């Protein structure tokens, strides 16, 4: 099955860019109506532990989560920068693509200091919707469980 | 309008690679004859402040700037490494494409220590020139105004 | 000559992803039967010094090297994360493509601390094998010679 790599990269580019602009409504529109978003430390995942730092298994929960982040960010003002590396296509079925992509997120605080915030890998199940792709499932595998102020930034 | 994502990525790959090799003449040739290059801290930009850290609104000014950097770098010897993330296509008209791409620049000094130098986002207006794309306008939005020794490295 | 940029990015995505998963056998299968893999600090390279930190000029040597890393990693447990930036196509002949791509590698230790491990650039000579590309030669140019615990992580 031929996979449209450009469409996958379009989606990932939108994903990181919209988050960094704080355009959360448009970011939410990248997800399918039925979707699942979770953030799990790699260590837990490798050991089969079910503990997620964040788990939204409906679109409503994800919207709710974003609303909470917006509120929290009034008091924790910072700039995020997502760098998403070249994706791998790991599976393809009619109407569905599975991909992986590594990422690094940098955070700049109000004093102007930029720090590496988190690294990890996205494992996504994408659905085709016409010419577009939508995120049906996104698993954010974090390289560490020791993420400071985790709640303040969507990954 | 269909945008040739591969051409956009070619251009960005060249942009970062030529800078890191110090091949500034070839880097300059990625810009259109009439071009604008500016570096602005995100904070200023968001507040509508016009203050740019660097502003070259002619090709001649950009060449002049690069000449000065070459001279300065005789005394500040270092290696740059640009990592440019997946671009977003943000606009397209006949003959013109608008894109965004996140970046991180690392700098390695003569003692061999590598540090994160800057993160931010490129906002580019590109012109089609046959099969190639040229940079008509490049706005480098920096995540912080607190960039050390900014003059020493083109972003 | 038209180069299939998507195939190049597929290969690089696989390269980094398989390393970070520790799937070394599959990673080895990205190399051609006759291949060369070397890691050289940029400073040595620029001065024409032949000293490589790692040099495997047969596939057997590369397999042997990976075996040693596996053994060493039983005592130095960590997670790697490769971020590979947009590649440049630097040459193309029938059956062969030359590319460059910048990279950053992050390492997370058992305490959960993530650090920048190395930055540099890949200079690869790729062979076409049907629809796939294989690595005939990979030169890893490191931005610094001062890489801590270099032996513990394939770049």
C-alpha cells in the first residue's frame, strides 16, 4: 500500500505549529471525532504498566483538558517550541496509517531562558478523511517520567 | 492549489546545511533579488513592536551583514548546527508560497562544548523560480530576546 | 536526475527510529552488504586528519560493533532519542544518491534526566535496491570530539 508521506508530514507540521501558536481549537480539529490521546512514560510502557500521565479517550475529555491548560497558562506564561523529526510509516491499511515520529519540546520562560522540556516519540494511528488525515489515536511516549510542570504544556 | 512540499523541504534543507558549512555565498543565492530578512523576538512581534534584532530589507544589506559575520567569526570560532523541523504550508498563491518551520540552533565552541543557542520559527514567503523556490521574505521569530552573542551566527 | 526525496526520508526515519527502539538487527539491514560506517569529529575532518572515533569498513565489523554496544548497554541503561532534520540531496548518479542530514541525539539516564548527547551531520552515500535505498557509506561528522561515554550509543 502506498502511503502519502507528504500528507503525514503536513499533519505533523500542523500539529506542532498549532500547539506552539496556542491555537488549540484548530489543533483539536486535527483529531477524529472518536479519538484517544495519552501521555505515557516510556519506562511504564515498556514494562506494560497501564499508568498514563494523561489519558483522554474521548474528544470531549481532550477539549476539557485543553481548556484546563489554557486556564493554567495564565499563570505560567511561556513559549513552547516543538521540533518533530522525520516520521516512520509503521503500518498501513485501507483508510488507516500508523506512524511514529520523534520529538523534542523546548520551553522558554518569562525571563527569556530556553530549556529542553521533554523528548520522546509519537505513535499515531491516523484515519484518512478525503485528502486529509485525522488523528484517531495518539500515544505520546515520554523518555522520562520526571517531566517538570507537566500539566502546563500539551505534548 | 497544490504545493510541492518536497521543493519546500529542499529549500529548508539547503538553508540550514549551507549555513552550517559556512558556505554563505551559496546561502545568499537562496534569496530572491528583492528580499527581506529579519530577526525579531517573539515577544516583540506578538505585541506589535517593530524592533528587530536584525533587519535587512535589500539583498545588498544581507550580503553586507554576512560579510560582517565572516569577519567576526575569525575571533569567535564555533560550529553551528541547524535543526529545522517539518514545515507547515500556511498559504499559496500562483508563484508564491507561505510556510512556517520550527528550528533549533546548537553551537559548539572551541572547547568542544555544545549548547542550545536559540529556538524559534521561520515564517517565509517563497517565490517560484522555474522548478526552484527562492526566499522573498524571511522572518526569524526567536523564542527569546536573550540570545547570547547574537551577532555571531546567522539564523 | 530526479531524486525520490520521500525514499530518502523513509530511510532516515527508519535509521533513527530503529536505533532508538534498540532494534539493531533491523537497523543493520538498512546497510548494503558492502558498507562503511565511520564517526569522525568535524575538527579532524576539516583538517584532513584521518582519525575516526569509530570505523567499520565491512558489514561484519559493524555487526561486531553493535554486539559490543549491546553488551555495554546492560550496564549503562539509557534511552536514546535521535532527531534528524530535513536532508539535503547533495549528489545523484544512476543507482546512487548522496545526502546530508543534521541530527541531534538526546540521552535519558536511569534517574530520568535527559541531556543533549551529540549534534552533527550525516553524510551518506545511498544505493538504490529496487524501490528501497540502502546505506553504502555513512560518515557521522560530530560537532565535538568531547563526546562523553561515546562507545555506549550508536549514532
